[in-house]
C-alpha cells in the first residue's frame, strides 16, 4: 500500500515562476515538493533574497531550475513565452500595473497561451493590489502586531505561499475535471488575506487574554521553571487533571486565579529535567525551554 508521502499530486505539472523574495519562491518550493517540475526566471540583477540571506535562498530553490531573463527586452520576452508554451501554471508576484507593462496581464496571457493558468500573488485584493506593503504591514492590519516587537516569523508571506500552492492545485484539479481540455484560469492570492486567515483564532477571541488559549486557562501558558521555561498545553480536562495532580492542586478550576498562582509556584521550583520526566510519566503535553 502506498503512503501519503509517496503521492505527488503535482507530478507532471510544469510551473514557471517570476516571483522574487519570499512568498513566490516558498510557493514554488511547495509545488516542487508536491512533484511539479519548476522553473524560475530571474532578472539580471537576481533575486534580492540571494543577497540578504543566501542560506534561505538556497533552501527555497533546492531542486528548482533557474534561468536569467530580462523581460524588458525582446530577447527576454521570447525566452519567457517559449517557456510559457510548455508551462501549466505561471506564478507571479508583481503589481497588476507592472504585469501590464510586461504584457503579462491576464487577458494578454490568456489570448497567447489559452491553456495556461496564472496564480498572482498580490499584497491586497482587487483595487488595493497596487498598494505598497510587506509582511509586517499585512500582519499588523490583521491585528497580529500587538506591541512594538516584530512578529517572530513572516506569517503573511508563508501563509500566502501555502495559499498560492493551494491555488496551483485548484487550477490543476479544474483542468483534470475538464478532461484536460479546460482553458486556463486566473487565481489571485492576497497576502493580507493570508494574514487574516491566520488571525482568525484571535478574531474569534480564542487567543485574546480572556480566551482559553490566550492565557485564561492555567493549563495553557508559558511559565518560568527553575532553570528555564516550560510551555504547558494541558488544555483538555484529562491533561489538566494530570498536571494538577502532579502539582497537588485540587480541585482544578483551570480558569481560577488561584490555580494560575498555584501552578506557577510549583513549576518555578521544578527543573526542566524534572518536568520532562513528569510529562513522560503522566502523559502531560508540555515542552521545556532554555532561557
């Protein structure tokens, strides 16, 4: 019996990317991991990612064929369209006005390559697609920047990459359902929409301070311990009961201030090794962390 890891849903699919920096290359990498044959055309100056983080650039482009093409020249345009004639999905991350200048707006592409689909990564949908922005502005717009600290990762970019690879799958599923004869489609992926999607638990109140996974539940918090920190995720009643039994806290009202204080006091006296052992013995979900 074949495993899920041996199934490559994009095997035989050819994806060409013009997208630079992070969201587009990350989406292309996901497509390659799902079996697609991937080609990226870079401008003569290269991808900025290669200059400000070479290890990230190398990881993002593992297994990706890379060619240089100056799309502002006739030779570059010929190179591009020769490749597009053999491509199933084009991945872009330009503003719509930039695509029009290059003759790569959707009506022009569809007229020249009827079977080609395009996945266009933009900052915001519709009329807002021309607005400047970056991951930080999209994440801030979604309510995920709550102070002056930068987010620990690039949520909108990486979430957008997943949505873009999902869009590639959508385009290929549509073609398959059309017996392989369906014309290409245009799919837009907005990075601010990806941030909004990731922010939904906060929007719903789940991760707000009054929410169970926002700090109100004593079994779902990060606490100091004797030699570091411990991320406790004893959310379900059976996990919470085991944690409280170990700490000698009864009865375990996990939303009560007294329970928070009692668990904090007990955890502060335990080393990471002791807490790791307790987790194994009592089957309590937690992870100890060094300072």
